[in-house]
């Protein structure tokens, strides 16, 4: 339900900022048609505004399917195809990066059983195309939450390895939650010393937050176990 309203909000925002764009030129007659060349394909490439407009229409179709009621295996596949269409055909549209997010949500939450392999392949494709995108954090949060729920501790270590290395080098991290969940993975893998370091850093970086409260509780739990 939350995803549906986020999609709806995104559609409203984009609809309000899209200028109307008309295509130049006249239609070909049957006698004027010829074999498409690379140059012809380049000429037919949609402009940024045309990609935005076209991708928005596809996005609206996703919303229409979701508004019809509970998703079925058939409707899930239709939605997947629509997100893939945006990704492949309108790469410059702002909706493209959003489509990666919602596609991964589809694989992890809507498919039964979840399609983790496909979600991870989609994530790898995304970071190849958009390595510095802020959307990457949202995707990694989705995957981290899934890994945590399935106790896939090594996967958590892997997905946050680059982030932790950067934190060690700079003392800065984009979200203390990622340091907390990394520390959780370390704890469950038996690296208690590293886990404690991580929890202490969470408390220092995000004092008073729910994440810091949970980190403090973990430290107390570790101390009780060590005193037994």
C-alpha cells in the first residue's frame, strides 16, 4: 500500500512539471520508407523531456494496475515489464532510477516466493549505471532489511563493505543505521569486538535516535553475557 501512494505522489509531481513537447517532421509515405540506419536511430532518439513524458505514461499504468486491488501473479509480471520498459527505453528520465527501486520492492515483497537473485542482479545493474546516485542508499536499505529478516549476515557485510571502508578512512557515514546493521552482522558472525566498536560509533553519531537506543541495548546485552 505504501509503495502505491509513493508512486501516485511521484506521478503527481512529475505531471505538474512536464512541459508539452511536439515532435518535428512529417509522416513518411510508404514509398519514402527505407532501411533504418544508425544515423536514423540517432535522429529518432527521444529528447529528455520526451523521455520524461513517455515514462510518466508508463508509470501511470503501474498505478492503474495497483489500484485494481490485490496483485496477482499475472499483474505482478505486468508491473515488472512496465518498470523494465522505463529502464530500457527511457534511460534519461528521472523515473528510471525510481523504477529500479520499485522493481526491487516488487521482487522482494510482491513475488511469492521473493526473487532475491533477480533483486540482486537489478541492484548490481543499477550501481554499474549510477554508482554515485543517492537512490543507491534506498536500494541498499531495502536489501539490508531483507537480509536482516533472513539472518543473511554475510550478505550484509558484503553490501556495506564499501561504506564501512569509507567510514574508517573519513569518519563519516551517510546513515548510522547502516553502521548499526553492519555491527549486527558482525555480532551474529562472532566478531564481538568489531560489533562493539560499531555500536559505540552509532551512539556517538546519532545520539537520542531509535538506532542509538538499540545500539546501547546491544552493548548492555553483550556485557551481561560476558559477565556470566
